[in-house]
């Protein structure tokens, strides 16, 4: 497959599956930062310029966070295809990958993040998120009596709300919040010089909750 065919295929996939975003000033299609970076890396690797995805383009973000933003959760685990409850609903920060509950024994001492679904999108508990990143001004939602935050922004209709909206994606928010999701906050911080330097916290220990897998 030629370089451009690959790029076109990847772009088509991204555009149809996940992206409904558009540039605020020109209404042209816009890729979120993390997906674009991923695409660049993969392409450089594909065409042989870089030996690995990471060789040429280095991101200012920790790898685990980049992967968290782009990872697909709730697919069946390939290793545990035959098992029941094999949805990949856990993110291992140390391995930077999504895993299913049957995979847990291999990640015993690793930092693990429970991923949940809320209105068909991936969320994490605010308590967990707040150990890893600065969640200030990210609007939490309540599901199953737990406060959660969205990992990524959600596609939406074009109608602009007249009230308080997300600084990055224009989604309507309650008054005291600036961002609808962690990705909208980091995208905003990346646009300000040095903006994200205080976003990430050092977290050495992150266990799953006792119940609720
Ligand atoms: Zn598994
Ligand atoms: Zn692991
Ligand atoms: Zn947003």
C-alpha cells in the first residue's frame, strides 16, 4: 500500500468513526491534537523514516495519557476471546494498554484505571482522574452515584448554546466549568505556552476500586 493510500484510509476511518469536530473559525474539519500526532507517527513509521512510532515526533504529553485519549475500550479482549465478561474496561498506565478483567493477574502491581461508559462514551471516576491530572474546571457528571469525567469530547450538533460553553468544543456546560472533558482541557492547555506543565500529577499507586469491575 502506498503512503497516501494508507493516509487516506486512516483519515477516512478517523473521520467516519470519531470525528465530528470542526474549526471554530472556518468550519473546516479539524483533527484533535492527539489523533493527528498518532497519525503522523504511524505514517513516519510506515514509510520507513522512523524505526518506531516515537522516533521522530515526540509529544510533550506522557505516553499513558496520549494512549488513554486514543484507546478504544469495551471491545472484547483478543487474549480472552472465549471468556465471559471479556470487555476491555481497564486501562493499565504502566503498560499503556487496555485490558480485560481476566488480564489482571499480569498487571498485579501496575497502576490501573477503571473505564466506565456514560451516554455511550468513556468516562473515569473523578476520584481516580484527580490523582493523575488537574481536573479543575472539567465538568463532572454523576452516574451510579459516582462523579465521573469524560475522557474525550463528544460529537454534537452544530447548534451553539448561548450559555456557558466548553472552551475547546462549544458543548454547553454548567456555569462554573470551562471544559467538557479531559481532552478538551489538555487541548486548550497545549495551545498556551507552558500551559500543561502543572496538569499532570505524580501518581505511583492507583489500584482498581474494591468492587465494581
Ligand atoms: Zn484479557
Ligand atoms: Zn500493566
Ligand atoms: Zn469540550
